[in-house]
C-alpha cells in the first residue's frame, strides 16, 4: 500500500504464509492480534505511507479531530491486521461466528432462474463471505486479482471446494469479461469488487464521504447490461470471533436508458457503502489516495 496506488497482493511470501497457517492451527487468533497490535502495527505506522493516508481519511472524510484521527489510524491498522490473520486462520481450519442481515434477499435471488450480481468493497473482510454466503442452486463466481500470491490463491481454491464456488481472475487482457458473461448467461452469481479500478480504467466519479471519488464503471455496466438484480454485500468484524454480513438490494430503474441505469446503480452502491463506512469507520482498508477532491 502506497500513496501512489494499490499494491493488490497479500503481504509476505509463500514461506511466511505456510508458517502462519501452521501456527494458527495450534494457537488462539487473539494471541496474534495482541502481538500484531503491540509489535507489528507501530513499526508499520512508522515506515508505511498508509499512516498519512488513513489519518487524512479520518480527518477529512469522517470528521475526526487530530487526536481522535491519530488514534483511529492506529486502531484501523490493528483491525486490518486482524482481518488478515482471520483469513489465514480460516485456511488453517478455524471457524468464526457469522450473522447475516438480509439473507432472505440472497436466498430469493439464488432460488430464481436468472443470475445476479453481488458487489463488494474493501471494508471489513469480504473474502469470508465467499466461504459463507453460498448457494447449492447457483454457482458463485468470485472475481479475484490475477496477480495475487500463488499461496493465497491455492488456499482460496481449497476453501471453495465443495461450496459451489469458483474464482475468475481479473486479467489485463480483459478476457475475464467473457467468463463473467457466460456465468450470468447461465443464471449464475457473479461477485465482484466495485471500489477499486483494476484492468479497465473506465470509471464514474461520484460524491462519497465529503469528497469526490472514482469508482470502476465495469461492475455497474455488467449488471445493467442484462438488467440483473444486484446486492451489496459487506462483511464487518464485530468481535474477536464474529462477523456480521450485510446483504442489501440495490435499486435502479431497469426501464431507464443504459447510462441512467449505470448511474442509478452506482449511486445506490456508493450510498450503501457510505452507510457501512460510517457505521464501521475503522474498517475502511483502501490505503491509497482514494479521493480525487473534496466537495
């Protein structure tokens, strides 16, 4: 994570990831939480530009005073550390309590004939949703960054086994769009991030948290291209061993022009994202210059 952009991969090499998984098979995750908060995060805050980026986020977009913004910068980084630990804890076979708000919206669409789209963001720990919010009726196709570490991709594949879920890698040549279209044509579910511009640089600029920010056009264009139903899904950490999954339908006028549909859907998504960020401000994990300007 830098002030120039998004690195896109999980920190560490394959050896470190294997070591962490083996360790988590034998110890309580809370031990690593404490170790990370006391020894790792302070060093990261001293060396990493994410410190200033997070501080400006709390000051300019959440409205915190100086001391509160500084404290929340530390807390936010600690929480980010716990989500990374939790991800590897699940690879190690550990389980977390999951509460789902709005599950009926997901289950009704999963039972219907048509495919649908789930939009996510880099708040909370969305990856865990792919291991929890699944359907026997429809295959879930999760878009992932093609440049992610091989060890992470291998562990994800193991976690998806038996869950009627597969990964679609986002590639520079945009070939993933054909896989997405085939999945939706077949009445399946496609899950994709809608808060980071990866691959295609086409974007839409919207008001978001006291500023202007650019969001990728692709997820909204994909959904409206087939007039599909869309859900926003956020997975927020609520305790050391618990998460709450929020499933929210995103309305838009399917009879409007294509451009109007895209804007309506994008605005509905951003409004829902803003609600969740204000509810859990320390679980915003876009540690790069996200906003283009203040309002």
